[in-house]
C-alpha cells in the first residue's frame, strides 16, 4: 500500500510543485522541490490570458461535453438499465449479448468507423462529434442493470402499481431514490471518461475553438517541443493542474454516495 500510495502521489506532487515555478526554474531546480520564487498565481493568470484566453474556451468546451455528454450518458444508462432489470420483453437475451459485446470492444477499435460515419453526416469538427458518442455508455448501462436488479424489490413496485401509481411516477418517486448510489457511480465514471477523453476529440475536431482541455494542452506541449518551440512549459504544467481540480472536487462531493453504493447489500437484516 505504501508503494502504491507513493506511485499515485508523486506525479501529483511533482505537478503541484512545478506549477509554482517560473519557466527558467523548471530547468534549473530539483523537480520535487520549489524554485526561487512562488509564481503559481502568475502562472494561472498567464494560462488564462495566453493567446486571447483560449484556455478558458477549452475549459468551457470541456464542461459542455461533460454536462451534456456525461449527463446524457448517465440518464440513458439509468432509464435503459432500469427497464432491462424490471421489465420482461422479447429479445431481452439478445440485448444482454449486445451489451456485453459492446463492453468487450475497445473504443479505439471503433474510432475510424465512428469518424467515417460522422464525416458522412457532416458532423465532424462540431461539438456533436464529441457529445453524441459520449451519450452511449455500455458499462454504465450494465452497471445500472445489475444494481437495479438487487436494489429495487419487485414487491415494492407491485405495491405502488396496486395503489394506482403509473410507471413514470413509480420510477421518479421510488426507484430513482433507491438507484441514487448506482447513478452517482455511473456519473463518476462518465464524468471522468468524458473529461479525460483525448483520442475521440483529436480525430473529430480540427478547429482549436472546439478543443477540450486534453487536446488543447497537448497542442501547447507540442508547441513547446517542436520546431520554433515556444517557452510555455510553465503554462502546460499549470494548465494540467487546473484541469484536474474539477475532477477532484467532483469526486470529493460525490464520494459519500459512491461509498454507500459500494456497501449496499453487504449487510442483511
């Protein structure tokens, strides 16, 4: 556990420490200790104002992709997974096989077909090229399916129907509350996957104004190392630190729901 903790925290500590350094200090001081001055706030200001504030636009694009893409993926996975768990219909086994197959196929294997499909539809280089593929989460669908099968007693739903509640009212007033830990877990996975998504926006987008943070920072890093390199390593490091802050906050806020979801069903009364 000690080795695992060190492996996990050393890159984060390196990122925090070097975000406080100026450009010359990055190459003249020890990587895991502070430089001659504390330039964190200056680096943050330079990151947000560099090239007309393009970093702010990338941050807004990333938030758009997360809110619409990850939020939509969570909603669709919840509704579909609940329906699969609590309703019987013809072809249910076939759907189960398709979902398992979709989980087994890596996303990179579908990158080229997805690009060709969106290119023929005229959606490349638009936000929809990133949002629409993010709406489908086979793993989230499977997770809600298995969680709903155990977390929602069928007898409770039958009692609600006998009292005259419709399916939508039963879902939103009863089932949704019982599914809250599972929904939060799926949301966390979807948010992290969308926030860190790099390969899909890279092949779908060519206009820098629609880049997410991952692709934008990669472009800055390439500018700092390629021909005619620009001394912006401090901006790349500071931008990377700013990028992980929202994910850490989201995890800390939703952590208690996630923990309760992992512990659900572990104790029988």
